[in-house]
C-alpha cells in the first residue's frame, strides 16, 4: 500500500513538474479596430534605435512580429537575448495628449495586462487607449493616449486596440 501511494505521488509530481516550470505564454500584438484599414492587422515589433533602445513599430509581416509575454505586470519582448526587453510607456511630463511606447533593455513600466485578448496599460497611470501613427521610421508606430487630455487625432493616426494573439 505504501509502495502504491508513493508511486501515485511520484506520478503526480511528474505531471505537475512540467506545468510548474512552463514559461509564460507568448503572444504577438496585433492592431484591430482602426477606422483606417491601413492601420489594422499590423504586428508590433522592436525597431532598433540605439544600444538597448527600440521604438514600437508596426508591420504587416508576421515574421517580423516580436514575441511578447507578461511577467507580473511587466510586458517583456523576447528578442532572443539573455536579458529582458521591457515595454516602456514614456511618462507624460510634457502636457502632451499622447506619448511613445519604447522597448528598452530592462523590465520596462509596470501596469500592463491582457483582459480577454485585449492588451492594455494601466488607466491609473494615464492610459487612454492605443494610437498608431505613420511616423518617422517611415512606418506606423505605437503611442498611447493620455486619458486626462482630449486628443485631436491627426488624419495620419488611428485609435486601435491591441489584440494578444497567442503563439503556439
Ligand atoms: C520577472 O519578475 C521578477 C520579479 O520582479 C524578476 O525577479 C524576474 O527577473 C523577472 N523575469 C524576467 C524574465 O525578467
């Protein structure tokens, strides 16, 4: 009986172990809900701008899309390095209606989550939705709207949702 019990426990441990050590689910960030169709079905990727620095740029090419995961409320890009690349929502210290999203070496900003399949930042920190603009990398780029200002959206920009599209 004792032998059977330990066998069962051994089996249970063997089943539990891979679950406990499994890595967090990775996803792509895909734009949806834009009134400008050109700004839909685009994937966010890390566009290198300097050592340890990236802008959040969007592309229709899924092979260029970055792989993202949550660690607590930090959103980390998996750029195949030994250290993490955190999503940074640049602080609104300049009375602007929107601010850039960066992907820099480190843990990035707190307050990211996926609700349903909707990727978002913290409203308490000022998040008022995502904005995609045709910008200075000659490509659509990701910004967040500050919820405390009412933005006049230029015709080159669209409000979007970012859908977490899980990678198998
Ligand atoms: C995840 O968060 C924990 C706690 O802040 C931290 O110690 C750990 O290094 C983070 N993991 C990654 C991959 O950055």
